[in-house]
C-alpha cells in the first residue's frame, strides 16, 4: 500500500540499495516520470560485494518503465532497462507452478517479489550483469569529455520500427510501451564500425574538452 521509495526507506536489508538509488538520482527520476516501474535489487550483504565503479550505468540497469507482475511473465520475454539493454526472462515448469526462485532474469534467480503501489521490486541473488558497448562508454563519459561525446552522439539516429516491435505494457497514462527503439550511427556504420556492438574490440583516443 506504499510507494517503492517509501517501502525501501523502511527496509534495513535494502538500505544500501536505497542509498545508492537515491544518490544516483534514480528515485527522483521515478517520481518525476510518475509512472509504473520495476526495480531489480539485491540485499545489502550482496550489494556490498558488487562492483559499483560505473555507478551511473549500474543504477540505470536496475530500472524498467514496466510493472512486471510475476503472473504475466513468460519465458523468453525481453525487458528494456533504463540503460538501453535488454534483460531476458527464463521460466521453467517450477516457475510456472509458482516457485519464484525458478524465475530468472539473465539467468539470475529471484529471491523475493514485492508489489508496491506504483510498481514491483524483485530482490535477486545478485545484480544482473549486462556488457557495455563502446556506445555505452562514450554515452557515460563525464563532463570533462562532453565535447567529444556531443560530436559522436550528434550522428545518432533513433528509429522506431513499429511492425517489428512488440507491445510489452501500458504506462499509467494509457500509452503503449514497446520493447525497442533502435539507435544507429550512420557515420560510423558506413565505416563498418558499430558503436553499439557489445562484441566490438577497439581502442579509442579520448580527447578532453581542454585538449579540443
């Protein structure tokens, strides 16, 4: 009967995650959007062992703009997170029979599910790992590299392919949420260099604003 933020404030076992989400501005953004959501979290003992070096990327990997009811999950479902990566749902026969520990996101088992007044919280055995592409690295550069980042990102093209996109939910304003918006960069693509490919191996010289 309380919001996700109010629930997290009162949970000692999730206090570290609450502080992390607050410090990264995630809770503030959730409140500003004022729509349903789901968080993928871990308890404090597990979070203390996680690598939080890239805090912004990690924080956005924990949130999706869909309220994921466990009864509506299906095997192979793809969930788009705030950092632009997909998480894949895996359900076996035990999960379909109601055993939540057999629900897996990117093969990470679920420990607990909490329904709040504005979404869901899934407490997992450990945080979901999603690889970073070169696009992710550049997009998460700090203010000292903003000029280089802007030059690269200015070449981006966003494409919504409705016939090949799947409706995955409805937000609290009644808008249909689809599973994908495609990002391409024709400037680099023409050179056979896909910035969004997670398998790409490359070396990049990063000029700071001062250098530029």
